[in-house]
C-alpha cells in the first residue's frame, strides 16, 4: 500500500527538484495553501518535523525517487 496520495507524491516529486511552493502550485494548478496542506499532511504521516526530513524519509521508504 502506498503511504502517499497521488497528489502528495506529485508535490514531493516537485520538491525534490527544488521547486518552490509557488512553482509547485503553478505546475499542478492548485493554490499555494493546498500545496502547503499536502506537505503538512505528509509531515504528520511520517511523524517528522520538516519538509526536508519528510523528503529524506520518503526517499528511504522509496515512496519517491531522485
């Protein structure tokens, strides 16, 4: 079972490309607030403190890849 929703995965795949919240919002045609909500949800799911920690965990879990 996948840990992330499709949209969360899309957001984090863009984060790993060093995209800003604004760039992610524009790319996915959603609001910046929605992007931040997706990031917050993933941080909570993983029980980590930051988006960078979340990225590291997702890479370890092979939920996203470089």
